[in-house]
C-alpha cells in the first residue's frame, strides 16, 4: 500500500535560519523554533503568523507543547528554559539552567519536555541524567528530582509518556532510558542503535516508543509496563530506508502511522503494522522536525502533519487517501 501526501501550504514569513522544532497543537495552531533564536506561532489554515517572540541571541533547540495546546516549553542553545502562555504570547517562566544555584552544580539543559499532567517539566543534557523541575510560574525551574541513567553520555532528547507516568531519554551513544516518575527509578534500558538517537515519540496509549538515530534507522519498541514490574519486550521492529541521519519522528494520533524527517532531505511515512514505508516526500534540505496534527483523522484519511527544516520554512502536508 502507498499513501499520497500533498503539500498544502507554507508559512507566510519563514525563519531566517533552520527550523529546529515544530509542534502542531490541540488548538490547531503550529509553533516553531529556529536556529535564528525566534519562536513563531502559526495559523494552520492559512500559514499566517499569529505571534512572534523577540529572537533570543542564540538558537532555540528544544520545544514541547502541553496536550491542551495552552503552554509551550522551549530551550535555547546555552540552556535558557522558558514557558510560554500560548494564548497571550507571554513568557510566564524563565530558568537559566547554566547558572549555578546554591549547592546544585549547573546542568545546562539541552532537551526539555512538559509533563502532560502539568506542574513539572523534565530536562536532559551533558550529564546523561534527567532532571525534574517545577513548571509553575512562581517556582519555575526549581529542581524537584534527578533521575540518573548510570552513564555519563550526553542526553540528546527527553519525552514524557502521554499518561505522565514515565519519561524516556535518549543518549549520544544510542541508548534509551525509561524512568518511572513516581518512584524515580530506572525501569528499562534499551541499546537499540549504534549511534546518537536524535528524537523519540510515544504512541498515544504509551505502549510503543519509536526512536530516530544517526545510524539511518528508526526502531519501534514495546514499552508496556505491567503492574508486576515486567517491562515490555523492547525493540520489535526496525524501519530502514533513509540514506542519512534520521533527525525527527512522531506517531500519529490513531497509532497507525509514524513520520520521520532526515538529513537525506526526505520525509517518510511508515505503516507501523506493516513495518513498511508507505510514502516518501522530497524536501529542499535537512528535515529537523515533524509533527502530526493531534486530532484523529477522518475515516479513510491518513491525516495531516507539519515539517520544519534547513530552509527555515514551516510546511503543512495533508493526506490524499490511499493509492
């Protein structure tokens, strides 16, 4: 089976440098961050800009949005973590993770993730651990816990499970660590790649986790966790077909399809059940970020997604049905 995805439209005012993160929100707007230091919010129907924050002096490298589409968490190259109120366009929390506070050693954040239950966010970076911080505006950034992987390899990406019970972190060495947030314990370690893992995505039911790596592959993991404490079976499938690093990934809201963006200048759509690519879309440069529309697609439609890449343009794509 093959699926056709049509280029719907582009954003009205491109970023002046690469787009390093995109998120399609539950309110149907799209938020993008760029190496030019700016964050922009877009109307998905027209591609017009709704809000643009004054650019940060350094690039923005990590972005996450809450399930309601009301808050966006982002992080800069040097580790300034900020919380944006999406409706007002105001920054309501700022934390300089690179500044030493009290007895805590400075731990500059690289990748950040909002807990979907609210109240906290996770961050990872050079030490290879995950730190949990307050996401409340009055105490924003205060450290609540540190979850250690036991390895000092750079933490490249972290992402909460959709139910807010776990957080996954990937490393520069190709490992994935999954932590339980309540007990603060390491639940599982998967060595699924030989090279850096750039991106992770959970399925909406929190049973599957997909990883995108510089080894040109994506790996699908069974990460179910039973009450008895028995972890899922780990890596269950590998998706191959990209000819260079896989930089970004996402799983569709109905869990049927996965997306990947690569430095081979293509986006691929994968049928998770069939373990096969069903669409390949040529872009103009490296595809640094991809995000599905969070609303489940209409019956018979494969859905829609947004991409951001090297040319600074945010692009919308929509499914044209099965071919």
